[in-house]
């Protein structure tokens, strides 16, 4: 009878603990599945991280190889600059100079050609380069790299850098310097590394011709005539899949199976020279080292999380009991707050909303025709979806509501919003004031929308006045400076622009004989004439007294002279139209500048010199600097 009693007691204890044990079993089972899911997620994350690291390292190696190529191009350009001092590029002295630069460089050979493409090396060997495209471009003034070719006699892959020879910066091209480099030579110059030597690096053309290979890859490529032959032809080969993307200039990552290293991850990026690409191959086993060890670590983590979870359940239960004691007090205070808000919303002159932090609802008491409050579920996101917030300010608007959840008392921002019944956006000042409970937790926020479009309009008007001449309405000096700076910083700026500095001749006589009102009238009419003659995209300014400026982006010397001639023909007619007894002429100084480096002070100085020359020579209205033509009369 003893055995049955013990069994009965055990059975009773198990029955009492059945539900807790079942709960713990379900919890444990959930943690196991969560751990497995976390493991696979970590594996995917590790793969993405490894691929990102492979891409970044490939980009870095591409930059290093480009630097090595740049040194060779610098050597060629330095030799071209040294040979520019010789009238006979293929004389003994020139070849001696060429030999010295060849000895200092890492190039295989160095040639100098005449304007017909006939080249000589330091030893006097002659070779015709007239059929080489990069040499022909250099004879036209453009330096660059050639496409690679395989030398039939030696089987070496070779390519060359070419630079023009000029006796002066703007002089015609008198010849070209050609520096030849081989794959083996470049591979010795640029010693790139991939994942501590476990990966391979190669630079190729889209046709697969190898331009560079890392030392670890050199033996692998020794028996192949083409880079595409390096992959297993019976598995996934990149040739058919990458031909299109490489011709389109794309970059990416793919996997293939190598007969030497198994499954390999390969990243390909543009090198920045011609259509060359840099490949970096890394065995997948090197990139992905996660396995059983990672799973064990995750299981240990799951056990610790289980203990922490049980402890948190205990703490949260106690916190919940304490929190329930203050619910009634919190509700009473909230009711009072809502009543106060309702009164404020009814009598306020600005738009007011009540935002619930937990439900994310926005309540408006004052915009409904029926007098009933309007409640917007997920209010901030709904306002953005309805187009009430300008697209460029949507993220800022939503960010305000996220900030108050962290306990910030007040946040605000000036945003473009669209009011009810309006099609355009107007400036509003949005202010969120947080309402806290007794535990300093954010429960609600008072949201105000204040129309500040008139304030913004006044600010813009003041800013406009600061940049405009009050008499003529043209830009003043500061406004002109802003136009020049904007032209310099514009990404789609033209190459050149014209700066016309104008001065009214005998203007002082107008003021002395006819009075200042007549002088002011003349200045205003002169401003109108300049505005009529100003081309699209240009700007007119009065920078002091009777001195005007016309800024014309996109004009060269010819267009600037034509524009100055039009001004000089129109201005004398102006005094006739005004019936002034004093003959008023005009002097114009013209300067054409490069927009990329435009600075007002420098441009003004050049144009002022030209203007002084124009005023010094009577009968001449236009003075241009740097031109071999007669100014307009």
C-alpha cells in the first residue's frame, strides 16, 4: 500500500503544477524557436555585412590601383612637360631626356611622337602610332589611357598612357609622349591585398582581358587566356550574366563556383579608367564563419533572456499594482485638463489639437461645422497621407511627435502646411507641449498651428530690400554679389559669363543744370533700358551713383561685345527721348570670366580697368580686355 500512496501524492503534485509547467514548456518552446529564428536572421545579417565589407574593400582597392595608374600617368605628363622645351622632339637631346625619365619611372618603355604620330624611343627605335586612338586624342590635346592588347610575339598584355606635348599652355600640340605598361609590371607596382591574402583581385576589360592581378591570383591566371575562363564552365559563369551590366557601367556582386576554391563571392566595381573593372574574389567559407559555435552562443543567450524575462514579469506585476492605485487620480486630472483644453480650443485664434501619445489620435474641437470634435486615428501620419504637410517637411513633422514621447516638454518647428479648403501651402509654426502624468510619463500633447505666412512675407520683403536699389529697383552691390556667388555654386552653370560695367558720361552736368529729380529720372530710365537688354538668366545692378552692371551668364567675348554695342546705341537715344539739353553718353567696360571661379571683387577690378580705358579714349564706348579687336564706337 505504500507504493500506491506515494504515487498518488506525486500525481497530486504534478496535477497542481500542471498549468505552470505547461506554461513554462510553451515559453521554453517559444524561446527555442525564437533562438533558431534569431540564428538564421544573424546568418543573413552576417552575409549582408560580409558582402558590404567585400564591396567597401573592393572600392578601396580600386582607389589604390587608380592611384598607382595615376603615378604612371603623372610620369608621362612630367616627361611631356620636360620635352616641351625642345623644338626637335626626336633629336638626340630630347631622346636623352626621355631616357632619363624612363629610368626614373616604372614604365616598360617610353616613346615620343611628332604631330603625325611617328614615334621614337630613347634608343632611336621607330614605331608608327598614327593608328592608335589614344595617341590621336593626345595629338588633339587630351591625355588618357588606351585599351589593353595582347602582344602576339610575347603574349604579354600591354596598355599605354599618353599625354600631349605643348610648348606653351595655349600653344598647339607639337607631339605626344607614350608610356607603355604591362600587366606584370602593374601587378608588381600595386600590391593589393584581399581578406589577408585569402582573396583574389583582378582588373579586366569587359572582354575579359586581364590588366592587373594580385600575386595570389597570378598563378591561377597563368594558364588562362581570358578572365572568364577562370570560373567553372559547368556551373554559374559570370560571362553571360555580366556582359550587359558591365557594358552599362553597373557595379554589383555575384557568386560562382571555382574549380580551385569552391563557391566564391565576387564583387566588381568600375575602376574609373575607360571601361576597366576591378574584381575581388573571396571564398564563401572565408566570408561566412558562423556555425555551431554561434548557435551555442545564441542558446546561452536565450537561457539568460529567459531568466531576465521571469524577473521582468515579477517586476512588472508589482509595477502594475502600484500603477492601478493612481488611475483614478490620473483620470480626474485628465478630465480637468480636457475641460480646460475644450474652453481654450473654443476661444483661441490659432488652431489647437489634442494629441494622445498612446493611441496616436489627434482631436480637433474647433474645425467641425457640427460642433462635434473631429478625431483622427494615427493623426500625424494621416495628415501627411492627406497632403496637409508639404512633402519636404513630412519627416520633420512626424519627428516632432516622436520627440515628445522621450519626455521633452516642448518642441516646435516652422513648416509648410495646407489648411482646410486651400490648395496652397502656407507657413505655420507648430508647437507641441507635453502633458505628463504623476509618474512623469508623457500621456498627451497640446498641438498648436499658428499661421506665420505674414511674418515670413515681411522677413522676405526685408531681405529683398537689403539686396535692391530703392531708386531703380535693380540689385545693389550685395544683391549682385549674391547673384555671382549663386552662379559660381550652381551645378548647371555655364562655362563663361560676361560682366559689363557701365558709367553714364556727363551725368554730373545733368544734376547741376537740370536738378537731382532729373538725374533720378535718368537713372530710372537707364535701368529700364538695361532690363530690356538683359538676356535670360542675367541680372542688372546699380552699384553706386551713375554706375551700373549687367551680368550675362553664358556669353563669350563675341556676345558680350554685341550686347555692349546695343547698350551704347540705345543710351544716347534715351536723353533725346527725355528732351535733356545735356548730351549724356555711356562708357562700357567688358570682362568675360569663368563661372566656376567667379568672385565679384576680381571681376569688378578687371571690368573697371576696361571701363577706365573706355573713358580715357574719347569716342569709344566699349573697352574689352584680352581681345585683338577694335572696341565698338
